[in-house]
């Protein structure tokens, strides 16, 4: 990550704030154009399932390999 401009925790925080701000701008632009954006709860419903499946796969992979 150092090669990509991340040299310390302050820089990481600045990149995270920039990413959050750009996401807000994109969501606002989409709403103005009438595109239905999804809420955190809608994202969480799918994200929790995907995360649980990934954890199960990783766990099995670690148990089988080790």
C-alpha cells in the first residue's frame, strides 16, 4: 500500500473520507435522475448472506488445508 500513496494512518483516513464523499455525490446524482438507490438495510440483507457464505468457505478451506 505504500507504493499507492498510503504511508500512514492519516493518509488512509483522508482516502476513506474522499471515498465516502464521492459515494454521497454519486447517490445524490442518481436520485436526481430518478434511479432507485438501495438503503443500508437492503444492502445488509444481501451482504450478510454473502459474508456468511464466504466465512464458511474460508473456514472449510483452512480446516482442510491445516
